[in-house]
C-alpha cells in the first residue's frame, strides 16, 4: 500500500472511531511506528487530523476527551516527575485545593505521611486516595458526578468553591497555550475549574508537555492567571521562555 492510500485509510479510521493510535495502526498496516508517525504528521500538516499523545484525532474534534483509565496510563513517567516536583509547593500546615486530573491525583498519592494539610477536592479518585491519610483534613465537594472524570460538577460544586479561600490550588488542564489559555472538553468541568482557580491565592498548573499547544472546547482561564506551571522536560526551553514572557508564569520543567 502506498503512503497516500494508507493515509486515506487512517483518516477514515479516525473519523469513524474518533481517535487512532500509533501502535494499533502500525499493527493494522504492518509498518513501523515511525512510518505511522510520519503519516500522522503529514495529515496534521494538511489540517485533516490533530496529533495527540500516542495518536491523533480528527481535526475540529475539540470536544474529544479520553476516559480516566486511558489518561492514567498516558505519560505516566512524566506525570510522576511533575507530581514529585509539585511537593515543593505544598503549603506548610495550610489549605489546598486539588483539581480533578490524573497528574494531580499522583500528587495526592505522593503526599508525605507527616504532612499536615487541609485538602479540598471535587475529585472522587483523589478523595479516595486521601481518605485514610493521617495528616489530611479532607473536604469533599459535592455535585453531579461526571462518569468520564469521576469529578463533581454543576451548582453544588460551584457554590461550595465560592465559599472558601485556599492557600494554593493544584490545577489540571487538557490543553494549555499562551494563545488559547487553559482548556478542557466539557463546559461543566470548565466552570468548576474556574471556580477552584478563583478560590485560591496561588495557582499551580500541573500539565505534561504533550498538552502544550492543545486546544479544547471550553476555556476556563489564561496562563496569566497561573503563578507556576510544572511540566516535564518535553516542553522546549524556547516554549517555556515564551510562556514566561507572555503570561508572566514561572515554568518548572521536571
């Protein structure tokens, strides 16, 4: 099969399934993963697909949202390094908000047993990780639970965040860039993230480098509202400098 024919079939599979991944495509067409990456790059340049970590989605699918199990296994090493770096930002005997997100959940799992903190979260997985932590006073925000993220949303959650003030929020995003700010596929989830952001004196964004330049349907803030971005070394020094210059955001590459 010639490259144009293979790329046309890749495009059809992406449109039918909403997403394609490099490993499956390599097996499907009996070619190397590098060949598939070149195909995806060509389709991305043509504006037909948009590359995401491990694969691609049809162009224009700003509402695409992988499920929790898939996000847990994506960029796992990078997320662990980000979570470890984020430990330096914990408020000493203070109050923090933990947003719903797999990298933030890794931070929750890494909290030292000797930590003495008040933690507020609307994420059921994060609450489950911290429920037995001896040094954490845990406050679980309620509301309608989205099955895809296991996070509480809507009026109850928004009202609760409107009534508190925390030292720091550890925020998650599906995409971030100087141009488009912080984005996520779901409007209800975006509203809660915006409320959590507004409820803290300091904002720390935890996001792996694959999310840089990604744009999703619902915008919930700008990088100029973020005090610190902790990402991985996949973000180039040039991009880190651009973010610091445009938004005034400090960038740590773990």
